[in-house]
């Protein structure tokens, strides 16, 4: 059959979409298995502090991560394991931070989901919701000062985070400065245990977009296909000078706030609703239906991911924990200005 | 020719902008308007695109500064009044102050706080916030008392690889002057003996240095030689210079315009009591504002904060102990 130029493009686009979908699914599997392993280590008492899973949010998160390119900025939130992997975060970084390895990016000084490399565009979140948005704004402003264009900054937040003053200030700031910001709201129906009805009174969170003067989009967060298309479009529009993009995804958190929370407050009817679908299962069935992968192939993806996770955990469990007696107890980069009573020992090379 | 404390701040920012392309200024009304106090007068014109008006969003202003610093810039944030830094407190203490410790990425931002009381300022335009910021690890807090220090310390603040809270006193803006801008300065972290004496040490910072010097002058007429130590920066705090002064005089009076509870004067006394208890000939004393919100009416305001008169009275009392 003779292909026209147009249909060749369509074929290429379809192929590329298929590849991205398969890639996205594989990151989702890896993120889910990594989460399961962290939950298991937590229950076994091997992890200090909390463990926070991205179960149910993988499709949205991975679609964002895959839509970004090297050089972009990503400020993930607590349920963005899949997006982090897609953005290039090694499995080892996650395991090292959860287990407090001194070889991890945070070296035991911060834990669990608070990890990243600011200079590489992957920001380690602080716990105060909404606070990362303006930091990404500032990074984008700096690039504008430096005449660097074409980069996008992406930030994840949840329904609860939209109620913070920081969210308001930063989205307004991004709009005023016309920054290439993509702000992705995962409306997983609950902020810890607080339902949407006690969080906001507008009909939909996407209604906020018009108030800030930014583009708003809705997406079914359980549907990887829809997420890839919507996030891809939002990122492309931001990159092409379309200003801030707000994307609101509807989904359900398929776990507690953290592994300490049994989420008893989530009604069975909500779990049975379309938002309660497991995005991983939906994506897998889509793959089978489209014959982009068969059951054997997805089983293989799982085995591969499980092996990666097991190897990472086995490696990190042999790594040293931070030594308080060899720690540089100095919070300042200007060490000469730290006070003598805080006496800083020499920095140990990392 | 003389230059005021406010002009010194403006000149320091002009020099920082001229010398370093990484510097920019971001704050409310700092652009064409030149700032509420005119500390950025004409800078937007002289440095197009680098002096930016911000929305009334202190949290987002500081957050953006942190982001820009991660990218290698050296932002100066002007808070319109120190009092209004509280909506930005979270970004200052949790984001900026923790960044280096958590990630080893420095956070070179300067946050200018027009601080302290002026007549008629009232509860929300008069506060001194230095103690709150000094409490948090990862921040440097500067409190210049002279026009020379306002200039040189602001330049140093921009050059330092850490977040600096720069507390500039509004009362000094117009009345405090230097003959010329300094070309050399004491390093940050070193206190200055503003007046030498042998009978009593007054430790002060910011505008209280000027009032303490005036009180010392009065007491000199009564035959008492008062030493005045200007802390210059309260974090780092130059304990060595303070203890050395107390070693000379045996008596310590700490003066601060901020509220007394858990503040700089308490910290200085704690350090002297810990490290130089045996040097004291009398119990260390301190003088702060009253523990109430800052009043509006001049009759109330002049009594609320330490004055030349009350500093003098406290010093006379301590000399009698």
C-alpha cells in the first residue's frame, strides 16, 4: 500500500505512542513493585519513619515523567515514584533514601520521598505542601535571565495542596511571569483522611485555572493512554510559550496516606467507582487488547522489575549508615561563618 | 559630602548588580517605583529586566529566590517591611535554610528586612524579626548599625553562599550617615568596639548601637567610661569580642529593640554566663522593648522600646550594683 507523507507521519506517531505506552507501563510496574518492597521492609521494621506509596497514581505520574526531557525541571510529590523513574531517577536512589544509606542523595539527612538532585532538575520536596511550585518558578525565571529557553518545569501536587496559600501565590506568580510551568493536581479524593467535600467548594479543581489566567485540563488519572496524551500536550504547550498549564487528574489513592494508615475511611462505593480502577491493571488490559504486549510479555516485565528491585535492596542493605561522629554538623555552606561553639569537624568526602 | 544609611543600601545593590550578572532584585514596588523606602531608586532603569516587581506573595517571592539560587543566581529579595516576612517564613526557614544541609547545594539569597520601629509605625510596621531567623540553623542574620556597615555588609551578604537575613533599621535610613562609602570592612562575624570604656560593657546591635553610644556619652559626663560593642551580625555572634569586653569591664548590659523572650539579649547573657561567669562583678542585665505588640501613638511607642534615657538609667543602676 502506498503511504502518503501524512499517513507516514501518523504511523510514526502511532509507533512512537505505542513505544511510550509500553515504556510507561514498564515504569509503572517497576514503581509498583518498588513500593510493595518498601512497604514490606517497613512492616519488617527495616525503615525509619514513614513509607508513602504511589499506588493508583502511577499512570498520571509516569505520563508526566515521560513528557519531560533532560534539562527540564521536576518537583515530584509523595506519590510520584513512577514519574521519578521515568524522569531518570535510579531505583538505587529511592532505596538508599528509604534505608538511610550514606551513599544516597540525601546521605541519611533526609528520608523516604524527600530526595533529589536540585542541580540536575530533580527537586527534593519539603513537607509543606505547595512550597515547591514557587521554587520551580524561580528556576524557570533564572533560566530566562540566562537566556535559556525551551525548558519546562513540572510540579506535582494533590487535592489537599491546592488549599494552601503557597499554591495560590505560586500559581499566580507563574501566571504573572508567563512561565513554562506544568502543575499537575492528582485529585485522589482524600488529603490524608479529609475528603474533597471538606477541602474545596468549587465544582472541579480545574475551575481554578480560569481564575489564575492559565490553561486548564482534566484527565482520567486511571487511564495511561489519556494521561500520556493530556500531559504530553500540556508539556508541549508550556514548552512552546503557552504559559502555565494546570492539569487536574481524577483518581483514587489505592492505599493509605502512608503505610501506617489503613485508609478505613475510603468508602467501598468509591473504590468501586471509575476513579477507583487500578491504573496498572487498566494499562495492562489495554496492552493486551491492542496486542502491543501479550500476557507473557507483561509477566516478563514484572520479573525484570522485581529483579531490579531485589538487587537494589540487597546492595543498599550492605551499605553504611551515616556515622554521627564523622558527620559535618554545619548547616552553612560558608563554613568559616559557623560559630565556634558548633565546632565543625572536617568534611568527610562522600 | 555624606551618604545616608538608605543611600548606602541603594549603592550596595547598584554595585552588586553592576559587578555580578547573577544578581537580581525581586520585591513589591521595587521596580519603576523604586521601593517603599526608595532603596532601589532608579535601579530598574539602570539595570533593565533585573529589578522586578513581585505580586504581594512573600512565600512565592522567597520560593522563587531559592529556585533561582539553585540555578546559580544571587537574588536579593526586598520585604516591604520586616513584619511582612512572616508570610514568607516557611520558605525561609524550611526551604532556604535547610537546602544546603539536605542537598549540599548552596542557597545564596539575601532577604532585606526594613526593620524596627518608627514613630507612628504601629504593631505591623515596626517589628524586629532577627531572633526568629537566628533561631533556625542555616541562616546568617546581619544587623548593621552604621551606613558603612549597611554598605559593606550588604555586599558581603550577596557574596555569601548562604541565605542571609539582612535587618536594616528604618530609623537609621535617613539620620545615620557616613562620610563616604567604605572600600574596606571588617568581615561578617566580627563584632566592633564602637566605643572603648572600662566600667561597663553595653552589647547592642542595629539602631540600639546609636542609642547606646548616646547614653555612653551622657555617662561619660558623669565620669563613667562605657564600652559599647556593636555585634554587627547576630548570627554568627562574636562571643569572643563580647567576653573580652566583659573581661575588661566586669559589667554587662545587653540592649535590643526586639521583644525580650528568647531573643538576642538572652542569648548574649547566656553565653557570657556560660563562658565568662567569673568575669562578672554584677549580675548581667538586659533591656528590651516591652512584651506587648508595638504601639502606634508616639507617647506609647517612645516608652515601649529602649531609649537613650532608659539605657542610661539601666547602666547607672548596673554601675551601682
